[in-house]
């Protein structure tokens, strides 16, 4: 997924889009057919996407709290 140095990558609109792009990048990189420069670009983009996904998950985790006995408590899933 080559890109010019003047064009910064777009921030994904959703977690799902970021994850799908990350999956595509991993598949391309594992294929072993990318030139070294494209591998490095893919690695950088993958790191950006991973950070985005982690941030989104953390934001959702903080939002998923239940009101119990008048106090906010972390959701335990039970």
C-alpha cells in the first residue's frame, strides 16, 4: 500500500474499517511479495492502525460501565 510522503494516511472512520485495513496489510506483508520500502510503509501504517484500534477499545471500555447501587462500576460481563 504505497503512499507518497506528502499524503498522510487517513484516520479510519471506524474500528471495523481500521481492523479490516490492518488485516489486509498483514496478509500483504506475510505474502512476502512487497518491496522493502512498501514493507516499511506497511509496518508504519499497521502500527498507526493498531494504536487507533487500542484507543477505540479503551474509549469503549471506559464507556461500558453500569450504574449499580448509585455508583459507576466497571462492567464485568456477568
